[in-house]
């Protein structure tokens, strides 16, 4: 039995959908956890296929998580989205990793045999603060005694506005966007990640046990290139301006009126970009899909970048 934590989120839902649409796993062998009514409602669209939905919230006692994982021997743990826990240089054990540790301890207690953890496609150690909770979770897993697999998921195509100066696609009128650094990023589509995760989760445990790897397409684009594509799509010139991190923080806090804790946490991402942490040289994704990944299309819609089309399992080498 496979437990998916965060099954109603973007990555979790794409993975669940790939498992079901490609008939990689029987629905009766899947347990999905969710922490909200909206998550439950989203999962209901697939619920008729037969998987279980169990409620568990990061603020719940560990006993709730133990109940959620009862009967499961594999856990697909999608990282906590509560980024505010990381703000202010949260000390070890008090950032988002605290959420992960609770779920992992529960999994260990009920006898889960293999944990698959979704880390992020930065280096470890990374200059970013975005990666800190992932680093701590990866370290915990390495000393846990559990069989585990660390999947450093590629940076979503759809996340480009965040990296491009918190760009507001429908309403942003800036002709110049300040950022604190630039380099190539291996943007990767969520459908590709979902299918690759599904293949990994349903392969023999021994194939992936103890491994840490990246799922990213090899095509990479700088933020300057993204700005050029945005310019073309909007028929208006949008230029990238690389500034110091201090200047970046002042601009977004003072001029754009964004929350200082979040901006200070996020701004260090550009230190990682300057070190080229996010141009990934790992063929695992393409090897798994046995076909070229969905290339970045940079289509603009409702504030997101979406690749054209969807992905189903056509063939596998």
C-alpha cells in the first residue's frame, strides 16, 4: 500500500493522476492524505476509482499521522508548503523539516518500509534558504535506518513568475524587473515529474533504494531568456536587471510592499543561481520517460507557465 502525502497539490495530483491513468498501481493500493476540505474536494474527482482519502494536518499529533499511514509499506512524502516556518533563518528542527519529521517518525512507527521524499533541484548544501528544510530532511533520512529515496524534483515550468521578480502576469506593467542573480534553470513540467514519480514508485524498491538524484529536463533557460519570451508574448519590452541582494530586498520590501521575512528568505535563491545550482545535468528523467520531456513553452495563462499537452505513458525502454 502506497501513502501519498500532499496528493491534492500540484505535484501530488500529477503523480496520482499518472499512477491511475497509466494503470501503474491499483487504486485499492493507494492512500491519499489531505489536510483541507478543498484538497478533499479535488481528490473526489478521482475518488470513484477506489483509492482511500485520509485526513492529516501538519499541526495534528503524530498519532493522527500514524493512523493515516496504517497498512502502508511505502510513503511518497511531498515536502511541506508552509514556507513561513523557514523565515528568519529557522534553527534546525524548527523549519518545514519539523513537519517532515513528524510524518517520517509516524511512518517509521507503523512499519513503512520505503520512503520516497521530494526534495528540490538545488545543490546540497545550497546557498539558497529554499533548500534548507530539504537539506535537513535528507540528513534525517540518511541516519534514520529507513530505506529511502531522495528525488530532487526539477523547478516547475509554472514557477517562473516567482523567479522573475515575483512577476504578476496579468497585471505587471514593469518594463524592468530587478533580480539578485541569473543563470540557466532546468525548468521542468509538472506532468513529466508526475509520470516519472509514478514510474519510480511502482518499480521494484531495490532499484531506487538509497539513491539521491534529480528529475529535470536538460534544456535550460536563463531569467534573461524568460524575460525575452515574456516581452514577445506581451508585445512589450521587459528587461531583466541584475542587482545586489541588498538592493533586491529593498526594492521588493519598500517599493513593491512585499513581506520582508519572505523576501529575505527568498532572495538568497539568487545566490544559488549565481553558482549555477539549477542547471541540472542528470538524464534520469529522460531515461525514465524514454522520450523527450515536454519542452518549456512559456505560455502565459493565469499567472503560470504551462507546457502544451499532457503526458501519458506511451512507451518505456
